[in-house]
């Protein structure tokens, strides 16, 4: 568990929660706890054990934690950002383009 401040000085905590699943790998995932927002999960960041999660969070920079916290806040539509404007769920696939990069 690690506490850090966002750009406005509000305190956030990055921690790991265990998913209730029969698999033994990747059961622990990243969760942010902030003022008034409750908990915001980032399930794509996973660890095998609580010890590994705690060690990783202790060594993460505040910059990296803020960056990831903004991603989950955008997904939850708590701040402006990369979430779709048309109201599509964040996990919706984007349409392929026919642009040629070459």
C-alpha cells in the first residue's frame, strides 16, 4: 500500500485487492482509493502474491501512480480524458481505420 498526492494535493492510496477466483496466478490487482470516489480498480495490473504487489507499489513513483489513477478516473468518467464521447463503454472495441501508415 502506498499513499500519494494528486496535482490538487488530495491524498490517494494505491493498494492491491485479491480477486475471488480458483486460479493461483494474477489474483491480486491494483486499486486506487481516493477522496469521495470510493475505490477505482485497474484490473489489468496484476500480481501473483500480496507481497509482490506491496513491493511493486512501494517502488512505483508518484508520477506513475498519478498517471494510472487518471486512467481509471477517465474510465469511470470522473474526469475528462480518453473515455468515449458518445457514451460507449470503455471496453468497446474501436473501429479499424483504412489509413496506411507507409
